C-alpha cells in the first residue's frame, strides 16, 4: 500500500513512516523539508499522486487563533489534492475531549479540522488521543516560576508517542472508519500529581504548587481530557519515565 504521511518527519509522523515501511508498505514522509508545503500547495499534487492513503499529522506552528487559518487552509489544500488523486482513505490525529474546550483556540482549530474532513469527499478515519507523555516537560517548563511549578489538578491520561504512532499506523492500513477511534494511556493522574512524579523521578529539585488558576489547561472543564472507554495503550507513565 502506498501512503503519504504529511508531517512525516515529526514526533508521531516519523514513527508512523518507520512502522509502515517495516510492515512492507511504501510510506513517504512529506514536509517542508521534503519540498511539500500544505499551505501554499507547493509539491502537494506530486506528493499524493498514486497514493492509497493520506495520513495528515501536520501541526499548526502556533496554538493561538492563527491555528484556525492553518487547519482551514491546509485541510482545504490536502483534501482537494487527495480527491484529484483518487485517494481512498484520509487519516488525521486529533485530541480526546477536543470538542469540549471551546475557550481554547487550538482545540477549536482541531474541531474545525475534524469537521472539514467529515464534510469532505474522501472516506476518513479520525484517531483521537490523550495528552502525550513527551509533552510533560514542556508543560512543566511553561508553568515554572523560579523553583516553583504551578499546576492545576486537571485530570490527564498520558499516552506514549510510540503507542499513538502504532495506533495511527494500524488505522492507516485498515478500512476507513468514517468515524473516530479513541486511544488513551492506561492511568489517570491529576496534572499536579503528574508534575510531582515527574520531578521526583528525575531528581529535579523544583517544587509543584497546586494552582487551579495556572497553566495551559485552565480552560479545560472537568475531566474531558480523559476517557475510560477509550482503547488503552500498554505503556504506563512510570515505565516510560524509567
């Protein structure tokens, strides 16, 4: 099977390309570094020509309101090129709970991406995942003031990027779902608890202060970023940290 992986040089995309090629498929990474620009459309027709599946893992360079324009333009270009190339299956990666956080620009942009795909001309699959374990360091850094890390008690169900890539790879070579597959890590933590566990395990002397008015997840209501009914990935956060 011939598969174009948009964003195929990133954290998830590079692993998806590796997985698919190891399975005997022909997966090609597509990104600005390979001459494919999904905003201008440069190189896009050639990238998807003759492909069976397009997996779109490209992400917005910002998480503010500009992300809406990024996904609107990129999905328009990708869907048009894929339709012209008679692509049979279009896959995107999204976020569990994305449609329950209207006050976050980036989450609204991801909902827009999902809606454009659903309304488009190509059979599709959406993989919704919980927060990546690999992003915890970024969350901690963004919430640090001196030696103090201010984190809310937002429930988080962290999943390893490798497990996300495995699920996306599986979906890509299967029949279109014309719906959503939800995947999540096996354990749920309060974000402040997860921060303390991370710092302690790494021998980091910073201290975590619980502050429900701090950090990037302030706009997240309740436990919408978790889903006990999702398909659970095998990697536990403690094992990943080790």
